[in-house]
């Protein structure tokens, strides 16, 4: 039980730690050459347009939801093993 709970927390910790890196890389793919300027996004010169642009912009959200659901599923499994849920 304790091992599964710790595993769930470690999953969440690692996922939250690398989330900003993933967000930066997605932004770099959508806005090439912008650097640290957060108010200006030059969309010229990129091969990601249309629906691909929208889905690529949602990668960060999907990753965050996946980390959250994986961590919760592992923690709930540990609580079920303990008979608390």
C-alpha cells in the first residue's frame, strides 16, 4: 500500500517537474525564433498550421491530464489495497 502511494506521488512530482520543459518546447514549435518574448508569436516560417496547430497547442494540457490521472490511479489503487476505498 505505502509503495503504491509513494509511487503515485513520485509520478506526480516527476510529471509536474518536466511540465514547464514540455510547455516551452511546444511553444518553440508553434512560435519559432521568439525566445523569451511572451507577447509576440511569429507564426511565419512554421510548418504547423490549421488543425495541427490547435492539437499541438493542446499537448501540454494532455500531458498534464495524463500525469494527474496516472498519479491518482496509482494512489487510489494503493488505498484500495489498504481497504480504505
